[in-house]
């Protein structure tokens, strides 16, 4: 069952990644107003169904829904050293979060001055909300990403790989890589950055022993990057006075 579910999970990610990259490219090429809100809405609903619903369904088939509340026993050998690292893991995760937010600050400030450097963290400025409606969708998108992506890439996928090949470290590492590749729409710099972030989030998950902490870190980072910092630097669309 685990091998079959692993194949299905990887196939779904393989379908999602290019589809989402194409949708993002269309948004980047000139999406405005309603088309941007439609993009955010489709992103939330599709990822909620794919990552959220798919993860719950797979865990139910495995009889592992209880692992949403506690660490699977297969990860115990990894949890001990992660917990021993303790504060180091949390500091490292915080550093990654701050670095990601700093990139957004650079993108926002440069965009405001009309000279955005090319491919800054994969054109992340395209995602910055432009009005109140988009800010609402960005808030929902961030919450949805934290909940569904952490459940998928920190719990389900590592668990399936571990059950299939009997190697928990490989499961965690491979899942972080797939997490990065799923962000291909941000470009290869974005893939590299999110892969590293995925590794740190995996350490946080193992050290905390539950999904709530990495979910909180993920959501908070997205909220700060998409909502708080752009407001602080008074981000404007090009052409606004």
C-alpha cells in the first residue's frame, strides 16, 4: 500500500508542478485585478484538495491519521538528535525565515523604485498583494500553504518513502527536495531556497514532535513576507504616484 500511495503522491506533485508554473507564468505576464484574484482562489482550492485532501486520504488508508497529532515511530531515530540540537534548530529555522523575509524587503523596495533585480527569489514580487482583496487571499493562501504543505512534505511523503524503502533519513531528505521542486514556479533559485527551508522545517518538525510548530513557522513566514513587510515599505504598483 505504501509503495502505491507513494507513486500516486509523486505523480500528483509531478502534475501539479508544471500546471502551477504555467499559471504563475500567465499571472506574471500581465495578470491584473480579477485575473489575479482568480489565480489566488484556484491556487487555494486546488492545493487544498490535492495536498490537504490527498494527505488525509492517504493517512486514512494507512491507518495513520493519529500521526497528525504525534510523530510517527518511524521517525524516532531522527527525532532524538534533532531534539538534542534544541535551540540550534529553532535559531536556524528563524534565520531561514528572516533571510526569506529580507529577500522580500529587497524585492519590494526595488519594485517601488522601479528597478527590480531580475529573478530575485524567483520573481516573488508577483505574489505581493496589490489591494485589500488580494491581501485577504494572501492571508488565506499562507494559512492553507502552512497547513497542507507541512502535512504533505513533513509527514506524509517522508513517511511513505520510509515505509517503502526503510530509510527515514532518505525519506526526510527526498521529501525536502520534492518540496523544493514543487516550487519550480519560483525558478531554480526559488527551488534551492525552498529546498533548504524544507530541510530546516523538517528539523523543526522532528525536534518539536508534532506538526503544529512547523506549520506555525511556515504560516508566520508567509504572512510576514506577503502581508507585513510590503505594508511597512508601502509597496505600490508601477505607475502609481
